[in-house]
């Protein structure tokens, strides 16, 4: 499989502080399923922010879809971002919009005509089991429901990469299992998945998934080979 | 997401209604009220100045100052005949003694009508050609008849008034420009405040691939419509004030102030002001948002 993402000696520093990420190098294959794990503060969210182009690295090379993402002109960022779906740790749903409108946002941003939006949005709502909450606004949804809306929003544009930051962190084990199945089915459709999680039990549920482990801003397992049992400090 | 004000209803919902930004409508109402009043002053003064120019530019009074009544009347008749023969003159009419006495009555009282009192002969002239060259030719023709003749241009008497009116017109133009600048500044502040208030939503939009122009459209549409709504309210109130002042001026019956009345074209300019300001707000909001977003990733 072709590499869809390539990081080479990437470093990230916020302001004049110490490096949050140091010498991070890895590649992601198109269509593969990756878990990114590590303790709190290891730099998982920072790495994901680099991946979905919310941040530029302080040093190193990032190649995304075959192009240099570090020197990518700002005007070209939207085109790249539309190829990446993001499930934020805190969902980041637009609170005054209904579940329907939140899920429809990426299509509207991409300029899809309004008559062509309804069917995919309703299908996506059904896929995440929220057909009966179509008009509900995020504050009236449970954590799990918000998470599913966030996932539906992230995948409706058929992104080439889906990045999810602790997607099961706010849901009960049953919902976590269900969300994982959603990710798995999406991966089977060809989307490359990168899921940051603490939950090593979850990782074991996806056969063929690869794991990358961050430790104090350094990637300890850049080969991405699934490796068990987990280290004691991660359990 | 589409261009300009004609966005889809779904796009308009992306930014929630913010009560603080709605305050801008009232600010714009006040701005447009003052702007329309200033513009009305300028347009009214311009109209009055033009009316005064039209009335005075082609009018002269020929004055023949001669103590000997017979000589004065002979010169006056010759001057009148000469003036009527000139192509530059549309009409010339001698002011009779009774009219002169009436003019002097406030100063001379009933004695002004004394037939022995020497008074200059006056001829009112309406010019067909009010150019300086034509006036010079008339002056030369009259002084050839008698050096005691003096030609007065009515325009010269009123030039201080005319200059004052011109000053008021320029003052009004300055006020309108100043208000436009202040409106743009308010819009820029409102756009920046809006960006800050909706920072999280905008960040999400960006992460989903929204362009800066798409985000700017959301703000520029809202700000332009707020400006238009407030502007229309301000303009309606200003129009009522202008109509009231116009009615009071008409009641005075003054020829000079009567010229201050607004014409149909002036009203069209005033009605166009809120739309022009809405366009200005749209442009200012767009620039402000694009500049601010350009500093983010």
C-alpha cells in the first residue's frame, strides 16, 4: 500500500518552551488502521494536530498525500483539510446547530448543492443510530450521542484519512465498542484511520490494526506493528 | 456556501444570533441619521447656491449718477436704447421714479418722493449671455454713453453669501466622509469582535476545509444587513426631520431660504445612502475578517 502520510524528524515546540514532540518519524499506509497511544501529556494531541494541519511543526518534514505539508501555502490548506476528517476529543460540535446541520457542515463547506445533502446526512444519522435525534442540538444530546454526531460529521465528506482524538474517552464501554465498530466499518471502506486512545483494551478489538506509542514526545514504536502486551505504565 | 449576501439559509445559521452584534443596528441607525442630515444640508445648500447663481448671474443694474435731471434722463434713454440693441442683453427696463422712491422710503421717509430730490437713474438688465466678456462689453457700451454710468453685477453683492453656502456644502461633504469613515471603523471593530465571539466555530469550520472567504461571507452578509436595517431606520427618521424643517422654511416665505428645498434628485441621493453604507460595511467587514484570519493558520 502507498504511504499517505510521512513524518521525518518532526519536532514541535510551543513558544519558547521545551519540545512537545521530538524527532518523530513514521509513515502511514493508505487504508490502514492505526492506534496512537501513550500516557497523558505524551504529545498525542499535538501529533494529531500536525496531522490534520491545525499546526505547523517547528522542524522536520511532513508529507501529506505526496506533498510537502510544512511549506504548503495557506491558501491550499482548505483543500487538504477537506481530505482529512477529524473527531475532536471535545467533539467541537456547533452548539446552536441541530445534529442534522452539524453533520451537513462539511458538505456545505465543500459546496455540495442543498438537494444533494439531505440523503447522505440522513444515511449518516442512521449509520450512527441517531435518526430520531435529527433536530436535537448538541447541548441536549448525551456524551455518546455527541460523539456519534462528531464522527458522522467527520466521515460524511468521505475523507481519505480520519483522525480521532480519544473518541471513546467520554462514553461508556458499550458505546466505546459501538464506536469502534463504526471506525472499523469505515476502515473497510478504504479510509485510513488514526485513533488516539489510552484504552488498550479497545486496541485489541481491531484485528490488523497497528499501534504507535508516544512517550514524552518521542515515538517509541514507529514501525506501527501491533505489539502486546502493553507496557505496565499504560495499563 | 456562496458569495456575498445571497447565501443559503443553512449557511446563515452557521453563526448564531448574537445580541451584542444586534446593537450595531442601532449604532448604524444613529450614524445614518446624522449622515443623511449632513447630506441633506449639503444638498440643500448646493441647491440654494445654484438657485442664487441662476437668479443673480445674468442680472445687472445700470446706474447713472447725474445731478442735472435733463442730462440724466437723456443719458438714461440712450443707455436703455443701446442696451436693448445689444445681443448680450435679453431685456432692459428703466426703474421708474416711483419705484425708486419706494425703495428709498425706509431711509428717506415720505421726502423720498420729493420731485426735486436728485436720484440716480436705474436700469435693470437681464443678460442673455452672463459671461464675464459679455458683461465687459455691456459695461464698455454704457460708459461710452456717459462716464457717470456705473454697472453693478448683482452676483457681486451676494458673493459673500454664495461663498458661505459653498463652505456649508463642503462642510456637509466632510461630515458625510467622516461618518463613512466612522462607519467603516465600527464595522471593523464589530467584525473583529464577531470573530472573537465565534472563534471556536470558525476554528471548526477551518478544520473542515472552510476557506477564509467562506468565513468572511458569513460576517459580511450579517454586518451589511444590520447596517442596511439600521440605516433605513435612521434615514426614515432623518427624512421626517428634513420634511419638518422644509415645512418650517416654506412657512417663512423667504426667497433665500426657499432655495434650500431638496429636489427629487437630492431625495434619491439621500435614499441611496443606507444602501451605499451597507455596501461600505460589506467591504469593510470582508477586509477586516480576511486580514484577521490571514494571521491564523
